[in-house]
C-alpha cells in the first residue's frame, strides 16, 4: 500500500488527477486478461485487443 499512497501524494502535489482514470483502465484490462486466461471467454477477450 506504500506505492499507492506515494502515487496518490504525487498526483495531489502535481495536480495530475487526470492520470487516475488511465491507471484504473489499465488495471481493469490487466485484471480482465489475467482472469480470462484459460477460460471459455478468452477468445472473445483477445478480439478486443
């Protein structure tokens, strides 16, 4: 959790809150790829990319 706190303090100090949606989308896509690996949904997920 130290990394997340440091990232939040960086964004607050530099007023770079526009990075938050980008990071959230990247984390969601990464989680989607990890969770769908080896499942029946995998072929449909890879067509998105």
